[in-house]
C-alpha cells in the first residue's frame, strides 16, 4: 500500500509540475506578445472595452499608432470567430489605420458576457448591431465616415450594413468573400474530385461517392464532406494560419483560461445557428445584392477555395457602385490578411485612397 501511495503521489507531483510549467510558459508568451504589440506613440490609441449596443454589452478593441488615421471596423468571419484575441495578427494594419475589432453577438467576449442570455443570431439584427458600433466609432473618434473590412461571413454582414447606412461608410472591403454557399460547395467538390482523380486517390474518390455532391443544407452533411476532403480543397497557404490561430488562442494576452473555453463554445454556437441558416437560405449575392452607393472592393487570395475567387470575380463584375475593384493576391488562400499582410495593405491603401480622396483637378 505504501508503495502504491508513493507512486500515486509521484504521479500527482508530475502532473502538478507539468501544469505549473505550462502556465508559466503561457504567461511568458503572453508577456512577450503584449510587449511586441505595445503602442507607445503619444498620438496612438489602445482601448479594449464593452460598449452598449442596442441594450447589450458588446466587446470592442481600438488600436492604432495615430488616432488621427482613418478608422477600419473589422468584421470577423466564422461565424462567431472573434479575432480580437489575435492582436499580433493585425499589428501591420495599426500603423496606417485605427483598427477596430468587434466581437459580434454570439462571439468572443460578447458571448461570454451574455452568459445564459444569448440573443437569437440573425444577419439582420447583427447588421443593426454593426451599424450601432459604427455610429459609436464615428462619434467618439470624430470621423465623418469609417472603412469596413469584412472577412468571410463578415463580408455578408458588411454588405448589409452599407446598404442600410451608406452615410456611415467611406468604403467596404470584402476578403474571403462569401458569394453563394451552394456554388462554393460545388467548386469545393469539383476541386476535391479533380485532385483525387489526378492523383488516383481511390480512398478519396470512394469517400466523395459516399458523401455525394452538393447541395449540403445541414452542418452534418457538409461536415462529412469537409472531414473527408478538407486537404484537397484547402490550399497549403491556409493550413498554417489555422494552426497559428489555435496556438495564438492559448497564449492570447487578452484571454483567461476560462475565456478560452468560452471563445470555443461561441464558435460552435455560431456555426450551428448561422451556418445552418445560411445554407438553408441558399442566398446568392449575384441575384440579391449588386447595387451600392458606397465604394466596394474585394481583396482575394488567388487560391481561395473556401470562398472561391472565381465566384468573387463573377460577383464583382456585376456590382454597380461609385467605385469598385477586385484585387487578387498571388499564391494566397482564404486567410490572405494573415499570410500576406504587406500585399493586402498595398491594395488597401490604393483602394481606400482612390475612394476617399477628392479627384485631381
């Protein structure tokens, strides 16, 4: 018995030491990241807070080396994939812009604060909340208009917002832009089938046969397709960012251990509610949203098969707006803002400047 007790005690001590070492390493990583992204400029801005949005408390961060710079409101994708914990991912954008992250309803710290009182997630109510956030920024940062960047799901949300309140926005930039979930599934299925055929991957071909072609109207059927075929239609450029995001979540300076759990719970909730709604609706922006009174730009990765660039190219050609442009970043995938920030910023500067500056005499 004494031997067993000593063995158990030794195991407990090992576990405790591993936990302590892990927490210490996490604290060191958090400290390193916080130092790397610190904004020391006297004209800079670095705020993180809850604001009141249509009677709810919603989380925003505002960061930039000069608060006089143009303001970008970033609309994260997912849905419910709040990007505010990944502060170092967006540091390159904070030199030219006051960059605002907003944890949307059902996402990140907004989800955590709401607790059991979660709102019903719907694109119309979330667009209304986004507009309220934009109004807050225009007022508190003393800007006539702000710029929207919408990634993936955020691109859908942003287009709704500029339709409703064009007076608030100088330009809308979509990246990883959803156009039609059904047609995106078709492109993904075709890509997976072509690659499996070209490589004589009989296992993949059989999996595709069993899953069957789109449309996938429910998460479980689309999930089965993704599980068997993710590698063929996700370009290599997108694999590293996904792994980077997982690691960054663990060492984010802005999240406690319990908040990390809340962040992941929010992600699943958004998928279940919003993805299912979007798949059932089968909305195609080429048929429903083509005329805008705000300049509209798209910055896409050349190899984006998640929100296929070929669909965005087709959609951009149909848009009527005061200014429009499609910029394609070579050799980039769905997460082009993370993997190619310099190229993205070059296009962003050009497009925003062309949209917001008065014409030359």
